[in-house]
């Protein structure tokens, strides 16, 4: 699976962004997919995931603000981020796993897209 993330940018505090993760090589419906983020000061952390059984997992900091969705026809996963805060500033990565579901550890994912930078200004 090849993943291509896009949609990052600079937004003001309280603004919104939608990130896209376009997949090729395998139907995204056959994979668990997740978004992670990383800053220079922190290890890569799980943000939100969508599992093959339609289950979802969301980090506490993303609850009520971030949603993940799939468009199987477009083979694309989206991360809608609303009410962004400066502490959301990070490089965001999409990842896919054909082996596991419901995992929050980066090591559970075989496929990664290049990161896309999200910067939230105060």
C-alpha cells in the first residue's frame, strides 16, 4: 500500500483543516487506517483510527474536534480537524495496517505516508 498525505497548512487558532490520505496498491477498505502526529519534542502519537470492523478510536485530545472518514470509492481516508489549537501544531502522518486493528502503537503499522505539516497560529 502506498499512502500520500496532503492538506496541511497554516491556520489560525479555532480554525479547521481537512487532511487527505490517498491510498494505492490495495483497497483501503481492507486495512485499518490511522492518523498520527509528531513534533520535534514528542514521539509520534496516535490521533485517531478507523478499523476494518467499522470501529473507531480517538485520543482524548481529539474528541469532539477531529473525525476520521473513509471514501472507499476514492480509496482515500480523511481527517477533519475543527477548533484547532496551537498545541495541535505537528507533522501529521497517515498509516495503514493489513495485520492489526485497533492499535495505537506506530509499530503496528506497515505502511506510512509522508507527513504533512499542520501549523496553528495563536
